[in-house]
C-alpha cells in the first residue's frame, strides 16, 4: 500500500539537509506566510461613489420563520438602494457560533452578523466587531429612540459592539390547554417560589404531567432568583454570588423534585437543550418551561396546545429588559458604512419593523414598537407584546452585559445541576464545584 | 479519517536513503518523474489539506490562539497548554477515561460480532448475497447523523426499544438520557455497525484453503477444534488488520456522541469522548491553541497504541508466506 521509499518532498529535504531540524524549519516557513495571509485580509477601502454596486454578506441563526421575515426586510432595503445586494446565510442556533468563529478565523467573517450575550464580549474583546460609537454619535446609526438600557447592553469595555435587535425578558410559559382541562389555575406573576412549587406539585398530582421543568440548570432563572436576593450573576469582573447562594438554589429544586413537582432527571436533561422544539412544555412532558418571552411564537409552532406566559416566580422587579440578540458589523468589512446603514434601516424603519415583527423580541426602537403593536396580526406575537408591556412596568435596572466566559459559566451550571439532579452530588458539593468552575471560566483568581 | 491516515503515515519510517544511493540517483530520478507528475494531484492535496494544517496546528499548540484573534497576534506560551492538560484540567482526564472505556469495550465486541456473523455468512445457502447485504447495511449508514438521531429517539424513555421491552414486562430505562447508560448506548451503536470488518473477515475466510479443513477433519478435528487450529491462525493477519483499524476508529468516535448529547457530552459528561472535549475546547470555548495541543497528544497516543499493537502482533499473527522462506 505504501511506497517502499518516502514521499518525494521528504526525500528531497532530508537529502539536502539531512536533519530533522531542517524539516521543522520548513514547517515554520509554511506557517508564517499563512499567518500573514490571514492577517492581511480586510482593509478599509471605502469608495466615495454612493451608487457603486455593493454586496453585503449577512449571517444569522434562527428558524425558517425568521429567515422569511429577514429576507423580506432586506428586500425592502434593496428596493430603496438598488446598488446594494445581500448574500444571506442562516442556520439553526446549534453550530452557528462554530461557523461564525471559523469564518472569522479565515478572515471571511460576514459583513453583518447576529450575535448574543454568550459571545458578544468574546468578539468585542478581540476586536472582531466594529466599534459603532462614532456612528451612533453622528446619527448615521440612530439609537435615540432606544430605551437607554438596550443601548448600554451592547456596550463592551466602552465600545458599542452591537445594535440590540429586540428586547425580551424571562417568560415562564405554561400549557393553558392542559391546565384548563383539569380546571387548574394558571401560574401568576408575583407568586413566591414556594407557592409556585406547591402549585406545580398540585399539577403533577392532578394532571399526571409534571408541573414544572426543573430550573436548577436554567441560568436565567438562577439569575432572576439571585437578583431577588439582592445578588447578581456578575459584579464587575467577578462572580456576584457565592457557594451559599448556589447551595440554596440547588436545595430549592431538590425539594421540588422530592415533592414530585418536576419530571425525572432524564426528562429534565432533555428539556435542558437550547432547542425550542425540545422544551418540555411543547413536548408535553411538563406543564411549564423557562424561556424568553419572545420565543412564544416559535414555541407555539411546535404544539397544538394553547400557551400562556407569565413572569418567573418571585418579585418581577428582578427581571429586566434584555437585548435578546444583536447585530454587529465585522471590523474588517470593506463596506462598513453601508453595513451600518443597513442596521440603521432595519432597526428604525417602521416598514421594516412591521415585517420583522417581534420575532427577535420587541423592536428596540420604541416608535417602531408602537407601530408593530398596532399592526401585528399573529396572535402569539400579540400575546408576547401584551405580556412584555405588562412586565415592562416593573422592570428593574438591567445588569451589565455578561462577561467573557459567560457561555462556559452556562454550560458548567447545566453540568453541575444535572450532577445534583441525578443525585451524584449533594447541593453543597455541586455548589462548590460550580463556583470553582465559574471562577475559572471568567478568569477570576 | 484524516487522523487515521496521518497516524499511519507518521508511523511509516521516513529515513534518509543510504549513501550508496547517490550513484544511480540521477537516472532513477528522471525515470520517476512522470510518476510524480501523475501523483501530484494527490500530493498537492496531501500538502494543502493534511500536511500544512497539521504543521500549523503543531505550531498553534504552543500558543494561546483563540480563533478570533488573527494568527499574527497570537502569543507563544511554550508548554503551557500541555502542562494544563496533564495537571489542571479535570474534564481532560475524564474524557480520556470515557474514551478508553469506550474503546476497550466496543472494539473487541464489534470484532467478535463481525467475526461471528462472517462465519455464519460464509456458507453456500440460498439468498446469501441478500443476507450479506443486509448485515452490511448499518455500516453504510456509518458516520451518519441521521442514524444517531434515530438512535436517540429509539433509546429515550418513550422510545421504541422500551416499548419492545414492555412486551416482555420489562421496564426500560431512559437509556440515552441517563448517565448510567448513555455511554453503553453509544457502544451498542458502534458494535451494531460491524459491517466493514465483517466484509473483510468474510474475504479472509474465503482465502483459507479447503484442504486444511479436509486434512483437519481426517485427523479427527471437530468444528471447534477446526476453528481454533485452522480458522483463527489462518485468519490472524485479517484479525490484526481489523483490530488496528477499529482501535483507531474507536478512539476517534465523535459523530454519535455529538448528536446524542447535542454537542455537550452530557448527561453529566457521561459521553464526553476525547474528540468531543477537543471540539468543545476549540470551537465553543475558543481555546484553539489548547485544542491543538489536545489533538497532538491524541495523535501521538494513537500512534503509540498502533506501534504497541504491531509489536504484540509478532507473537500471534501468522503469515503463511513467512514460512515459505
């Protein structure tokens, strides 16, 4: 199968130099131009001709519904600016950030890309995103109609790294059809955690469907609960909680599991997937799921049952207006100004706003939000708007954008919480493990 | 598969030719030229797709490369990545343990299943071609994502496997979602795809001269004795070939673990195979320098295991042509 002598390249190198060191040098010689090549990509040659044809690449994650809406909105921009065309790419959330990272590494990052809290600090911290501060300053990017919290939320280390493309907040979604069938009351905004767990226990007993998904692995539920205790997920560049907090959180849910308020650990594990179609409230394996309010329409597509949404238990003041996701501009894009103009259009144009609806969350621009609220026809979008407006009255101050390492903190919470759910660790052991892992993830000494 | 190829080509000794080659070199060179020209598409591919990226990853394994930072700005960190792997990364050793367990169980069982089925199919009965095709089918679907998805739904709590067990009054478990069974479910999936080694075994069995069996039965050997004293020794080169290939394959398992756990290695890291951990470190946590170091340790380890297998092979692999010399 193999030739009895080495491949010719090797033969030649070794003959000429005779040592292995030389081969290593050759390798280095191959590496260097490659490195320079990747670095050399992306200049900033803006042309002054406003009508020269421009193709902008744009990349987002989401389901087909989002793709249809986004493509329509981009088409509208194209009609107004016929010289601008789009190269549109979209895919499911799983694998999206792998692809974005790979494209970035190759110097081929899209001109415009969607991003969220998990990675915005990573990308901004490494100067992949264009700093939009000057654009926002001179009005080329109009953020004046944004609520202040949303604008600040896209700011990392003093640089505006992304434009918030929707506002959402935590939403506890419940299966209304199931509850009605057994004449059970719906959960209410403002009920205490203990009341909520008792309610769920009652649902389990009556309806024979577990009353609530176990939230111990759900970071945003933990976060709200921390804020209700006067703590936070992060404080400056450090963790905003300690082992006692995590222990208490794990104990709360251990109690809920023992009372039969939640499904068994293997089912909880299924529901811990980020995929919307696997949420237990739509797979019928629990009466509630811990999601974001803007995900209602997508959840609705996965079930025949009617769904309702309320705030997470406890004081709703702990919830906040969160930027559900952002669009950022690649710093190496050859058409930065044009790309920012597209963002400006998508965020502020009422017609574009009407097309996009609440798919990414409530529109960031408050005037557009009003237009959308007046014109929207999709019933689950209507429901989202009503609930978020209701919750919006009691919103507390928004926390800072999560730290670099946030996605690792999230995956560690899932891992440790599942250890506790499967009974492989006590809440206290789990808490110690999670605090250690979270500190390592954000680089806190 | 890339790593398989590279693993082998690294083991293949590449030594400078002896001095006496100097004389006829020029003439041979011109004779070989057309050969190299015809080989060049493959050589260029090897260089561009395998050799250069490999060398680059070796370099990156000594840096803090994080994918997003341009290569020109990475920092040289010396042996830090390697040190961290062996001393302060708890998930690393866990992944090693999961992978070794997987390979130790799945590889021998897969080979045993392949050999057993090959023996059954090595006879002249009606419709044998159809049977062979059917048994080979699962491995045609080999690394397929669809198969892993089917597996996931078959072996969940309300999956068809549990319905099947319920027929016999057995209460199943939530196999893929239970840390006690998730890895075992992966092993079963791997073992079930025994088609490729089976076909090779079948070819090997066809090569065993019928006279040997005739002679053995004249000497009074029963079925078991024939299997032990004729089939196994005659088949040992094929067994060895399959063992080496499947061991490498077993260590590299990724797709099924990735799909079954949604890319997390869960539940609670029970399916965190080495390659999956490597992927998470590189692409999710953006520590590509560290992931490169992991890949190199992995490559060297598989290389070492292969060398060990070759060494032990001397004691039990029987090449019939060796005795003719």
